[in-house]
RNA sequence: GCUGGAGUGGUGGAAUGGUAUACACGUGCGACUCAAAAUCGCAUGCCGCAAGGCUUGAGGGUUCAAGUCCCUCCUCCAGCACCA
C-alpha cells in the first residue's frame, strides 16, 4: 500500500535533493546533444511571486523538461530585472535603501521560485543590478555612443508626473496615461538621451519574416513601426523657402491644391516667412492655441478641421506649376513625416474635409475603381473614356491585374470544357467533369451549376468565337455576349473589356453572387483601390502605380519611407537604475566613461526622493569621483537608464554570466544562440520585444553578437484572472495567492492545473478552486495506481498508453498542455478499472514527469530506481501496440447518422456492409429504399445513399 | 475607420472535412456514515413519456458529409488610428 500523498513533504524532500545534486545546472555545453535555449522573461523582484509568475514560469517548465527528456541539452535560466521605480518608491515609503529592499526581495523570491520545482539553470543566473552585469550595460552604451546610436537629443518628451521622470513613447498607453503609474502624461521639452532605433526600422520590419513568431505579434510590431512607402517632394514658396512634404500618393501631385504645415513647423519662425505673412497675428494665435491643446484633443479625428492661411504666401506645385495657398493646420502632425503635406482634397478624406470648410478647389486627378469609396467625389462609370482606360485593379503581391487573373482562370476552364466537347462529350458532361477538377473548385462557387451548363452549351454552339467570349458566358447572360460582338484576344483588350464591362457583368449576376464575386476579387487580388490618371498632362491615362515613380522623378523628388516609430528615449531622472556612463568636460562636451572605469557605480549618498531633478545631481561622491578621474570642472551625467535597456541583453549574459572580459563570449553565443523558444507576456510586444531586437541588431553591427535576431520562436501567454473573471487586484479581493495554494495542494498540482485550463498561447482563464481540486484528485489517483500494479494488463490499456505517449509529446510541442493532461487522465481512469504492469506504469510516470516533477520522482524511487526520473528519456510510443482491433464507426443514411457498427479499422466496404446487415435497426432503414451509392471511409464513417 | 483573432453545454474547454459536446468543474441521484466531510458509483446539450426531432453567434453556399471550407451580417477581444 502506498503512503498517503503528502505533497508538502514530497516536494520539500525532492527540492532539497535536487538543489544538493545540482541536477538542473547546465554547466558546460555538451555537444553530444542538440541545444535548446528556452527563455522566460526575468521577473522584477517586487517582493512576492504572484500567480502570473507561476503561469509564466511553471508551465513553460513542462516544455523545457520535455525537451530535456527528449535528448536536448536545455538552458532554462532565470534571473531578476532588478532596477526600476518600485524599489525606489518602496524604499521611500519604508525609509530603506532601494538596494537593500531589492536584494531582500530577490533572496525571498528565489526561495519561492525554488518551491515551484522548475528545472531552472540556477548556475547561469544573473541580475541587472549586479555590478558585473551593469558594467556591460554601460560599456555597450559607450560603444553605441561612439557610433551615434546613442545620442543626446533635444525634443518633446513624455513626462510622467507620477513617476517624476520622462518615459518612452512605448510606455504611454493609447489613452495618454503612463503604463506604470496610470498618470496622464505631459509633454515637456528637454534634452534627452535617445537610442537611434529608427535607423533600424526597416530591418526590424523585414527581419520579422525570418522568425517563427505568431503572425499577430509580428503584425503588431509592423504596425507599431508603421512603415509608409512614399516620396518626399519639394515645393518652393514665394519667399524662396522650400517646403518638403511627405506623401504616399505622389501620383496625385497634379491634384495638390494647397499645402499644410504643422503648427510646429520650423518655417513658421523664419523671418522671411514671417515678414511676408500679412496675417501674422492670426497665424501666431492659431499656432499658440494649437500647440497648447492637449494631445488627446488634437488627435481626435472626428472633430472639425481648423487652420489658418498664410496670407501673402503661395507655393508652386512642381508638377502643374500652379500657385497654391499655404495653410497651417493641426491635422498635420509635427512629429510625423516632414511635418508638412501637400493637400489633395479630391483623393484624401481629411484634405477633402478641410478644403470643403475653407472653400478650396478640388481637382480630381485619379479615376478610382468601383470600390474606392474613400475618394469623396466618385465619378460615374460613364464619364470614363473607354479608349484611355488602362486597368484599375492590381494585385499587390504579383503586380498582375486582378480581373485578368480571375478572368484567365475562367478562360482556362473554358478551354478545358471546349476540349471535352470536341472529344465528343455533351456540354453538360464537359461542364460537370471540369467542375470536379480540384483546381477549378475554388472558383466555381460563384457560378451556379446551372450556369456552368448553360455556359458550356453556349461554348458548344459558338465554337468559332474566341475563348474570351466563352469566358463571358460564365459571367453574364449569353444573349449579352452576342451584343459584344467579336472580342479581341490581346491582353490590353482584355483589360479594357473587363474594365468596361465589369459593372454590366456584375449587374447580370444575382445580388448574392455579385457580392461573392466582388469579395473574392478583393480577397484574392488585394485590390489597391488605385486607378489611372486624368488631368495630369503627359501622365494622363497612366496607371497610378506606375505614375508614382514617374512623377517623383519628373519633379526631382525622392522615393522614401517614413515610420511611425520614434527614437527610443532612455534617460530617466530617477535614482535606481544604471548610471549613464557619460561625463561632461568643462566646456560641456559629452565624453564616455572609458572601460577601465566601468562599472560606473551608482553612488549611495543620494536622497532619491523624486523631485523631477535627477537624484544623482545631488551626489557629492559622484561629483568627486568624476573630478578625480577626469579633472576639475568635469561633471557627471546624472540620469539613469530605462530598465528596458537592462532587459535588452540579459539572455546574452545568462550564457556566460561570469565573464569578466566581455558581455558574453562569442564562443558561448555560438553554442547557445539564438533563443529557441521565448515565452512571455503580450504586454511586451512593442516594448521589450522591440527594444531587445534593436539592441541585438546594434550589437550585431558592432560584431559583439553572433545573431541579428535573438528569438527564433515566441509564444505569448495570457493572464490568470480571479475566480470572478476579473483581473486579480487587491481592491477587488479576488487575488489567489500561489504560496497558499502550494501549501494546500502542492506545486505539482498548481502547475498542472494552470496547464490544464486551456491552450497556453494567447489565452486568459479565470481561476477555479473546484478545478484545481480535480487536478489534485488526478494526482492522488496517479499515486494510488501503485496498488494496481500487476503481472498483466488489458490490451486496451496498453493500446491507450501508447496512444497517450504519442499525444502528450506532440501536444507539448504545440503548447496544448490541456489535451496532453486530458489524455493522461483518460489513461489513469482506465488503469484504475483493472491492473497495470510495472513497465507500463513506469512509462506513464515518465510522460508525466515534466508535468509533476516531484510526484513522479517520488514514485520513481518507490518503484526501486536509484536514478532521477528526470534523467530518463521521454518514452517513444510503439505505434504497433496502439492499433485498435475494432473501431466503432457511425453509419449515416443519406447523410444523417442512424446508428453505428463495430468493425476492424481496416475492414473492407463489403465487411462494413455486412456489419450493417447484422444490425436490425439499420437493416430496417436500409430496406426502406434502394441503395444508390456507398461512401465508406475506413475507420471513420459509412454513408449509405438511398434513392 | 484600419489590421489581426475569437464566438461550441450551467463553467473552463475537446474535435486530421467523417459518430459534436473528449477531459475537468458544477449539478442531481445513489453507496459508505449516527451525521457530515472525504471517497466511490450512476446520470447530466436542448425539446419530448417515448418513438423521434433539434443543436457549434445569425443567414446563405459548396459537399455523400461542415463547428471545421467559401460568402454576407452580428457580437466580443487585442493592436493601430487626423500617420498624409
């Protein structure tokens, strides 16, 4: 009889043994095994592990352990991201030093992490506040400074009054509040330490194609970076000044009827411009109100447009030569593009709204295609001169014409049908045969079966006509085609035809089919909505895509990209961070602190209460140190770094955490990088994940790292919600304390429960106390199976075991721990009903080991093993033992389920039908009609079609 | 508005186009018990006494067969949003 399942005792015992033996330490790279670098985001030492930490670390531990048991050498490190504001705030509140608070927390949390029972590679740990760590953070900064990747910029910063420091754009939420404190962010103009992440914008987007991340994360980064391809075009003002505008639609240049400058535009303070502006007072007044408006107000797209003209100043449209007015309006943003736009009211909603309000002319230069609802003035199709039409629909990815693609497919089908008819098939037979062709199937849903046959008949009776005409048979009424006359076959003619007739053709289809056709075209062909040019001199009739480059070339503009991404502001006016290793000469010039003086230690003689002035400014020690090293009159930089800098390279330090000569040796990186699997929270998508990719690329360019992309694969986990379905919070009183749960049911149970809630990626689940009790019961039954060990077991159990082994392995790799656990539960339920052999039980214990490391270790030793179960391999399923002798399959009659039969999985159709005859109920139903057709999918279904 | 993703029992969720609702929770009934807890057994999508019928947000389509593929619409979640 097994002992009672005392999870507390078992877990304590094995944790001590594991720690003692160092079973989870990685040590040197063992090249006899493939490597697997599994990373979780290092935690901030806030003082206590919460349930979110468990979800973030304990569940990925299943993955890491599975990899290890599957023969990989796994690096699964953990550390602490220990600089940051909360330490300071807590220290102020409790009158402590932030360092003491942080180190106490780290010691406590490390114990908590050990109680989790993960296979953390503690021998590789590090933390960002360790001088051996931040020495290299500083050194990298100095390298970047010398390459101008880190620079002292001047500009508007996001000031958080709650944190008393500037924060990065990424740390400002969409509602304009600080992601940390929740306070409303203010704009302040001040010098700032910046990282030139914008220089990497293209690579940060393009290299996303090389990583195995979920599409939604990649897409979120792409959107955040926000690349727009377009052109910069210069307009000359009547004052002789030049305004550069950025536009994504240079093809509409002839339609630019005015310019708009952002209120922040530097030209507005130039004396030439001011001298020529006759309504200067109005302009200044507008600029003043516009720039003082709060950000939210200004970004409200729904509000009415405001602006003011620069009287007395005109600009020359470089394409048309027309003199056009210049406005200042706050719908143009100073911080994006060039802060100036050419306004094309005919083809831009915002410009249209502004022009309408200010009575400005609207000049149409593009004839839009049918779905181009965004262009306010939509011409009727009849206005279009047929002979100037080129094409209006374009496939973005292939550059081919959308309708032609589609048209061409139909044309191919037509040809096949014609072939069939020529070979003696009736039109009906030919049409039906072709419809069953796999390649055609996707397309034919738009046209009913009847239409196909009608069209095929038409083809048969009009053999002399060309294929284009036949194709039309599939789109419209046959009579209409006759009116078209002979249709020329050249490509351009097809374009013209499609263009001219599309509307007519669509009109012939039923409304439902019309929609389907249009949807299909949009979806398959990625229609841009562009058109062809009119009112544009020599560009008239040109495709708008082609016209973009040609027009830019004509006016001496430059094709270029603009990004939404701003440079990363990394200076913080707070204490508990990495001091920026810069000193200023007596003349105010910035110099790096050379390597021999690193780490540039954070002084301790500081009153760190936030005042808005950097606390380090008050450090006598830092001042003294600077003068001693660099000379009298030299002053230190007093800002510290954003903690996202610390976390931009921690995964490199893990590899070589004791290296005194560099951040991490290239040899160590070659052994372990890139990170094979990175688990983490969704909140880091456009912050940590973006910053660290940038940091890695910048290091790569300096030859300091071996990879330009750090993370091969990424999975985001969701959040664990309170039992009431809300986010856990003290104020709601719905916080679940993991320590209490562990004390109650054990770490293995908590871990499996978290994994059992549902698929791991991208999902959040409410805590359920009943649910976790169920998991505990499961483990108790697992333990209790010891009493069911016997000399033999039912074949059914052996079969189920091997199915389970296979399923658990594949499910883990797909982060579907829930179904893996479910399969093991099914197995245990089955085993409990009879006996299980020791060998089978051991196989089961080994597949459960990644999920319940303590319990399985305990059972393993009780079964007489002296080695750890965690040094065993993950079993390989013997699929020959997993084959079912018989299966129960459903029997459908005319597609409706009417019963089932029990047959061999590989039974023939005849055997299946015999089984049906043995079933009186089914047999009775079968006799009610004549059997016309039998569809039999072995092991799946038998469908009998009766007359 | 744009871009992604998701809608399945009372709940979390499961289903290579092939018997929808696995597994777990909850609930009900029963066993054990003086009693309760724990544990075990049975039942549990909906309507219906039953036979049977209905059911994966709504509607249509393709298919012998649709939760799954296609189209339209609705709802929810996430990211972006006066980004030229």
